[in-house]
């Protein structure tokens, strides 16, 4: 018996690259949100927050290229091109 809903098999264990990409973007966005919230609660100057956020986003993207696939900047998709 196939249990499909919206084109996806409900009991499938395989996570597609697009789902991993969504998870990666959500994780980075959550980290940026926590960082902004923490800085605003500690009375950091809003101009400084505005300057730090793009730098932090760039650092998170760079970290993602080092952990996962560098072409996608996604830390949850392994780089298939790496050889041991």
C-alpha cells in the first residue's frame, strides 16, 4: 500500500536535497534571529546591528561551504566531490 500525499511518500526515510536546503536556510535564519534579539535586548546600537547582520550571514554561508557542498552553501548536503 502506497501512502502518498502531495506527491511525497509518507513513510519515506530519504530526505531530498531541497528539504535539506530548507532546513539549512531555516537554521541560519534562526541563528541570525537569535543574534539580533540578543543584541537588541543588550542595548546594542541599531546601526551596529545593521552592520553586523550581513557580516554574520556571510560567515554562516562560508561555514556552510566548509561543512557541506560548497556550490550550494548548505551545511546539511554533503560534498560528493570531496575525496579522502
